[in-house]
C-alpha cells in the first residue's frame, strides 16, 4: 500500500523544517510549549571569553592539570590553580553562592595544594576579598563621619550598605587591621 501522506513544512515564515505538530517544526513547537509563542526561540548567549571558567579552561589547555605540578608554597602535590600574584586584570564572579576574585591574565596563576589555596584566600583582606562591599576609603569615611556624630543608618544610606555593616566597622568586628 503506497504512503499518500504529504510532507508538510513548518508554517512559520522562513522556516523550511519538517512539520511536527500544530503546523510547526520541532523548534517552533518547543518555543510555543515553553514560552507561549512559537516565534520566541531562545538563543544561548555567547560565553564570555574572560569568565572564571573560560580563564581556567585556558590555564588547563596551556599548562595542563595542576596535579602535574608541586605546590609553589609548600612543595606537596598541587590540586588547584590559584590566582596569587599581581592580579593585573582582577574580576569578581559569583560562583557557588559566593563571589570569587580571579584574574583574566593566566600568568597570575600558580599551582597550589588546597590547604595553601585556602590559606591564601583567607588572607585576602579588604578590597582583595571578593565578597567585600566597602573600600578602604569608605571605611575611613565611615569612621570620620561617626566621630562627627552621624548615625550608622545615615552613613549606611550614603555609602550604600546595610547599617549593620557600618556598625561592624565602628565596633571593630570588621576592618580591624585598617588604621
């Protein structure tokens, strides 16, 4: 018995893909199913060449896995690439719920074991800490304005942080190393 079924194409203008359902091809049908409009096809954004993952991919491509090297600080087997010098083109990116500082320049990286990497990150104080909201100038301004009698709330509004952040600076809970 011969197949008399016609081969239809998508009814969306300019699309020559085979028909799947409702007169649309698979792509346009999925767009309608997901967004309610068959013409609303989402395109993936081009990856940022200087993102955290792109930089680490370039590191591995150029030098391989860090476990091929010794930790530059303690001499044990390295397990991670760590940004530890210069930070010539420093950026911050949210990764796993926290802000991670990294450098775009792969020359700023060295192989470290996880213990040394953890200790290095723990010693990043002030503006070198990726989670920081204040600069050293902000801290000096907060302390000066507090001495002039301004409230934590008023200072916080002007600096653009929560009043608890200002209170922590003034009580010595944070930024204690900065005189």
